[in-house]
């Protein structure tokens, strides 16, 4: 191959490199409400339990906003008081909101009255605050039974990737575990009440953006795959 041939290859390689890096930037900057773009990309949902907690949740919302990422938050009812503005911000910024009971209790084996004291009360609080309904349910500890399905009144959302971030609060381990398990349609479970989990979440976003993933809410994830969510049905992923 002559000098000219080598130069052509070098120019082509440089062009390809610049194209691929600009594609990553484009993916990261895409707004979440661009449904036409969703099905062509690998999709993944970040979900956060046990909040809101003003300090950590606010920093997470800032980081997600910088990256144009929408997530889903399963809130504890008793923590909404004094954090109303944080919950309103989640809603305003396009994140999806769900119920994680009022007192973080296991929902299995509860009668309708006790179930409503946990789930119905939290649903009413959120409806009052946000002026709309349609909240998903994530049962604490991922525990459900026929009673939970019958009483839920909405879809029940579990997860497919759980790095147990609450255990050692080791940011590097959590990032590695989630990134290595990530696949199209995954639902990631983290907790926005720990600073280390906020750090991990933002690093996970940056790593998976570089791999071409698009982060979306639970509703967006299932809608993009043409799957409708049913009341009282249990979901842990949206694998194609
Ligand atoms: Zn929880």
C-alpha cells in the first residue's frame, strides 16, 4: 500500500472516531420525550427506592438533569412531609413516581384496611400534591402475594438488577455490578438515600451512555416495547 492509501485509511479512521464520539454525546443529550428514537436504542430504567431524602435526592436530581436522564422514584409516604418541593421537582422534571408504602412495611398477608393504610394513604398524598394519579407500586423487599396483587390497584414493578447498594455502600462495586449486568430492558434498583448510591447512579449513567444505552422511565420502557402494564400484574424487566 502506498503513502496515499495509508493516508486515506488514517483520515477514514479519524472520521469514524469523531462520528462515534459525537453519537455518544448526541445520545446523552436526547430528551426523554423523544419516542421516535426509543425503539432503535438499548433502553434501561433506573429506579430509586426509600426516598425522598432532601440532601441526597436533590443531588441526584441535579446530576440526572445535567445528563438529560429520566428515572423512576418509589417513595415512602411518611417522608413526603417537608420534602414536598423535592417530589414536585421530580414530577415537573419528567421523572416517574411510584409508591413504596407509607412506613416501608412488608405488604404480604395484609388485609384491605391495613394495605390501604400503607398504599392508599401514600397514593392520596401524592394525588393531593401533584394533581394527578397513575402511580406504580413497588412492594418493600420485593415481597408480593395474591393479596398484594388483588389490593394493588396499579402495576407492581420489581427489578432485574439489584447490586444491594445498601449493604457496603461501595460505589465502585455497585457501578461494576450494574454495568456488567446491564442489558436492553433491564430495571436497575438503587436507593437515593445514600450519598454513595447517588455517586454510583451518576457513574452508571455515564458508563452506559458511552455504551449507547438510553435511560427512560418505567412507563416509557414498556411503551417502547409495545407492552402495556396491567393492574395487579408483576413486572421485573422489559426484555425484548
Ligand atoms: Zn425499600
